[in-house]
């Protein structure tokens, strides 16, 4: 009986690990970013994990899919991002996991304005929404957007 309960404990621990993965407590995936004015999906952002375990995100698609959106470039951006196409543009980088649901230490780019902000993010417990806060100085002076998982 002790062997059976030991196996039961191991099985329960394995299932707990699988359920954590199923919950989606990871940033990796495709996220919908919304227009502040219309509330419509404006872009799809692909977040991936880098070799150093930080997270970065690129614009995968602009919506609606028009010739005008496809031609957008980051004309207001400085440095290596200057005049780069919005499509494929890395707008999120250097995010490190603080705990299971919080990420910090990175930066986010607003390609429309060409500005770079410090960033922290909070993933919902079910892994379906992501609060992305860009700020200068202190985070309470920042702006938060809520992204929704696409995949």
C-alpha cells in the first residue's frame, strides 16, 4: 500500500506540472495587441524566449492587412530601428521572469512614436491575457495595455 501511495504522489506531482504548462504560464506565443481608440486588434505580436532566457517580441502581422500597413516603417525610431519596417520589428526585448506570472527588466518600443519605454508585464493565471506596462521612471506613471493570447 505504501508503494501505491508513493506512486500516487508522484503521479499527482507530474499532473501538477502538466497542468501548469497547460495553464500557459509562459509568455511564448502569439498575442493580440489592440488599438486604444477603436478597441480592434491592431497587431499580432510573436513572443519568443531567447538563449539567455529573456523574452522578446516582434510584430508578426498588422491589421487590417492593407498595403498601407504593410508599407509602414519606424521613421521616428532611433538607432538600428530607424526606418525599419513595422512587420518583423522587435518591439519588446530583455524581459526576464521575476516569478511565475511577472516579468520585468526589459523595454518596449512604441513604433508609431519611436519611443522606448521600460517595461514590466503580468500574465494572467490562465495564461490568456497579458498586461504590458510601458513607463519612464516609475511604473505608476506608465500606460498599461492588455494583450490577449491568439494561439
